[in-house]
C-alpha cells in the first residue's frame, strides 16, 4: 500500500466527500455508515485485512466532518436569519409588555436566538 495514499489522499478525499454527502443526506450517522460500507468493500476488494484499521479511522473522520459541516451550516443559517430580522426590524423585544403567553410566543416567533443551534 502506498503511504501517501493512506495518509494523505484518502483522508482528504474522505473529508471533501463527507461534506458533499452531509449536504445531501443531512444526517452525520448516515454519512458515517455510507463511508464505512464503501471503505469496507474497498478493504476486502483491493487491500488486505490490515486496511480495516484505516476503515475505522476514515469512518471516524467522515463522521466528525459531517458533524462539523452540520454545525457550521446551522450557524450560517442562523446568522443569515438574524441579519434578515435585523434588516426588517422585526426583532422587537419589550420586556415590560411580556405578561401573557401569547406575547411570549409572538416574541419567540419574531426573534431568533443565534446562540442556540436547532
């Protein structure tokens, strides 16, 4: 096995493809499952049984990349939503007038909370 393939090409390809598959599937566990299945087939078709260690490592890399992609995507979406709300001046919170549950629900619907990732 070529060392550059194992330690450079396959991890970089895993990261790039995990980002693309995460954007399609939107589920980090499914992304990891897909990569595990693909690398498991490759392990027995092309390489020998010692490649199984790399299969687990590449699956973990794909899972972590998918989670990071999901978090970054949610963060960007939330910031875009907050910017749109700031431009429309629809984020108005007046703590003195919050006395009923209907006012609280209206405020929570009109304002986004950028510190919370949904």
